[in-house]
C-alpha cells in the first residue's frame, strides 16, 4: 500500500484519467445517451444509467462552489502542506469536482471565483491560471 493518501491507485478503468493528468489534461466522462457530463469517472452515466459513456478532455475552466481552509492533517503528504484550501469547483462542462485551490490566498476566495486547472505531480488542482 502506498504511503500517500492524496492519489488513488489507478486501475484498468481509471488508467486513462491518470495518464491524461500526468500529461496535463483533465478528462471527464460524457454520456452518449443523455449528453450529460460527469465526474468522478464511472463506467456508466449516474443520471440515466447508460453504459454509453466516453472520455472527453475538459476545458480546464471552473468556478469555485465552496471551500475550507485545512489547518491540520496528519496524513502524508498533507501535513507538509497545511494550511491548504480544500474545495469543490463547478467545471465549465457541468460536473462538480473535489480538488485543492493553489496560488490564491484564502481571504481572496469567493463563491463564483473563476479558476483554471493546473497539475501537481499528476493531480489536478485549481488556481487563477
């Protein structure tokens, strides 16, 4: 088991997502039946249950939905990063995504703040671009 708690272990299905992130691309899934996008990656549409879903490269644009400043976290590597901003963003394509906001002072954040995806060690995070 990995000593890191910030990166899930990739499996055969999520490998495409993590490989794209390592290349600096954010992937989401889109349903061919109902047309809705979703994130986190699933093999079926969470809205209509269709299995006609494909990978799509997201624009990387998002708006801040909510956030919290974390001052204490004992799990590696989070303890070295405190304080940090854990957040939920609304991707331009529609889905909500849990993430971290980087490069923006917490006191400057407001709901609706425009953010852009960046990648830290193959993990999508969001900042002002």
